[in-house]
C-alpha cells in the first residue's frame, strides 16, 4: 500500500474504517458523519456486521433446505416403517376381503390401478401428442394473424391452460355427470378412465410441447430441404428426436393416475372385487388407502398400501430423471 | 407423389382436431356442471346459495358460506405455514446450495410433489391429529383447520418452491454482479436485488400454490373433520379458531356425491361451479402477474 498515493488527511478517516476497507477510502468522503451518530465499534465492524447478518440468514436458509428433506423423510419414513411391518408377498397377492379390520391384501387394487393407467394413458397419449405437435409444428406461424384458424389455435391454447388449472374433483364431477350418469357407463373403469384421461391430457400436451420445442430448427430444415412434406418431417425427424421428452410426459402422467384419488372416488365406485370388464367398478391403490383409513381404520394396512404407492412414485421419478438426462445428452451433442 | 401430399393434408386436420379436444373438454365441463347445477341455482337462488351458512340437505337447506369460509381459511393457513419454507427453499436451491446438496434437496422436493394426497392425509390422521389433539382446549378433536393447514402446507411446498426457484434463476446475472461489485454481501444482494427482481414470479408462485390448496380434496376430507360449521373459536381465546373443524368446498362434493339425489345432487354441482370460479379467479390472477413481468 505504500505506493498508493493516499493524501495525508485520509489516514485519519481510514482509522475508523475496518482495516480491509481503508485503502478504498476516497479523499473528501464524509466518513466521520456516521462515526458521530453511532458508537465507534459499530462503525468499525460494519463489514463484520454485514457478514454476521449474512451468516445468520444463510444458516436459516440451510435449515429450510434441511427442513424440506426432514419433512420428506418424516412422512415417507413413518409410512414406510409402519408399512413394512405388514408388507409381504402374501399382502400383494391376496385380494382384499373387506370387513372392519380391512382383512386381506391388495391384489385386486393393484390390477385395477394398472388397468386404469393403461386406459387413461392409452386414451390421452395419442390425443395429447397430436395436440402438442399441432400447436408447436403447425400453429407457430399463425401468431398474430386473423381468421378462423388462428382463433381456433388460441382457444386450444386457452383450453390447455384452463384444463391444467382445473382441480381434480371437478374432473370427477364432470365424469360423474357425463360418463356415469348421462352416458350410463355407471361407476366403471370406462367412466374413470375417460375422466382420468381428461385430467392428464394437459400434462401430456405441455411436456410434449416442451420436448418438441427443444428439437433444433436445423433438424426440420434439413429434412424439409430434402423435399419431404411437413408430416414426413414431423414423423421421421421431429418426433423421434423428441421421444425421450414425450416418454417423460407419459410417465409423469402415469404417476398422476397412480396417486389420483378424487376423480376416481366419484367415478370408479370403490368395489374391491377384481374388475372383469370395462364396465365393472373397482378400487385403485390410492382409493384403497382412503377407504382403509376412513371406513375401517386399518391404519397399518393403509400404510402398507401407501408404501407401495410411494415406492412406485420413487421408481417413476427415477425413470423420468433417466429419460430427461438422455434428452439433454442427445440434444446437447 | 399425390399420396404423401394427401397424407400431409389429412394429418394436418387430424392434428388440428386433437388440438381442439382440450377446448372441447373445457366446454363440456362447463356445460355439464352448469346444466346439473341449474336446478339448484333456480330453486334455491344464487344469493341464498352463496350467503346461506346452513347446509342441511335433509331439510332442503343449501348454503355454501361455511364451506367457502372453510376453503379460504385452510388455504390462508397453508400459505402462512408453507410459503416461508417454500421461499426459503427456493432461495436456498437457487442461490446458496452447493451442487451436491442441491442434488439431494431437488429430488426430495420432486418426491414431495409426487406423494399421493391420500398418503399425506393418512400421515395427518395418524401422526398430526393425535399431536394437535394434545392441545388442552375443550372440544378439541385434533381434526380441524390446524391439522389441515399443516398437511396442505407440505403439499403446496413443491409447487411454490419450483416456480419461485425458476423465477429467482431467471434474474439476469448482471443485476447480481452489479450489486456485488458495489460491495454488498451475497445476502444483501439476495434481499435487495435478486428477490425484488424476481418479485412477480414469486407472487405468481404463491398464487398458484393457493390454487393448488383450494383444489385439494382427499387429504382435506381426512384431516379437517368435515363438520359444516363456520370456523369459530372453541372457547374465549380467539386463537382457538385454528382448532375449529370445518369443511372445504372440495370435500363437500366428495363426501356427499355418492348418495345425493335431486336438488341435493344439483347443489353439489353448484358447489363445483363456485369452486371452479374461485380457482379460475386465482389462476387468472397468477397469469396476470406473470404477464406483467415480461414487458
């Protein structure tokens, strides 16, 4: 610091600044102003105080981050520890027997859940992917234009946004009014599957849209330059490139269906028998948890079923992470 | 040659058709819930439906005010309890978590989002309700606004955390660099530069969390007690209102739809319409806030 041309009068001000700041004191700065109003030690430790505040604040933030993990471990841990006491291959393979203590296992509820997943995903995927392809590949150029088609496109976008915000019990009410009552499907896999498909449609559309947007423009241009039609480009180039993203969306909606209760509570009936056709009612695993907890108070069995649900969600999240890593890896190279 | 052009044309219309299903479903939902709610609105009258505090289907009394109050109270409770943690978590993840810690907390948030609501409800029933019941207040059953708010706070945490984190990450680097270059600490930068710049995104995150809270059904039925009463203090201490039982709009539909007929059933659809309008208001508010961010 000796080669720094500090004027002589500054040295007196530098004395009240923390040593690390002293070289930065500018000549003529009224450093003494605060020194008069606040005690000397406050003035001296301004930087130290700011660092102390930061430390305290960061400690609180670390604790919040920790709290998130602790809450998760608490919920998952409690349910899993209680659940594993009941869980056994037998529990998974025997059908529920009803009764006040919730006798029996959960085999039929697993089958019903699988049927329902296949039904909803089977119905919603073609529609959702088709919708997303249109919105991204065909409708992008229509923005700002007038006429019927741009109007339809913007109303379709509004539809997706709205559907994504609709609470699931409303899908249930709708399914109850239209499929169960008006179309006479009754409380059945079919009614529940159709209502569930409406629920996951926006999920699939949104994730597919995102996946399609991530496909570089040059892929499309290269294909179109070879003389293909737009559909050939979409089918042969864009969709394969976006496939991992689309699969991610589908798996995400599988998770939604597995954990959904409200929609199926009012459309599926709740019978614990094995479903024999599209028109028979049933009970998903999540619904079974609800009935066990509310009607029979068989909490251990409910937790065992809940454990299976949590395990499937963990599996689903792992698969999603795998696919989204692959997507970034593929498009990055 | 003509075949592939015909194919192209055909697919274009087919895809347009599937794009339009979303708006068709929205229309169908609106149409069917309104049509089914029609008789109740006609017979009871919109005003008595919205302002009546008594819900006794057996005596043809259908007032939704207690349920509206229940839904709003529990949402406020969830926001008060959940938002500090959610925002803290978002700042932590976006600004100060080292990559390794982030790799632990991120999946935790994802898993919290994925856990089925019945499992939260079950946890609430088995763990929270007995704990809350220990509070020595007469008529305290443990089921009520407090238990429901705690459960709901955990359930909205992933929504709020994710959106708020995105908003914080979207703040341009230059803003932070400018602040740091002026000599402020990282924390001062977060408080006086980053968070104000991400303000609208954070507000949107909270509003969307409210939407999520208003729409939650099964977990609420399991822990809120479902009594149709206006939330009220249990004794002379006004704070005991948090121990009051209540019923949400969503719960009202789910609990009674299975055995409801006639006007009663129609009144439940009217409950759905009220809920739908409430959520639409909340969501369009969020959309408005997000849109204002991008000039």
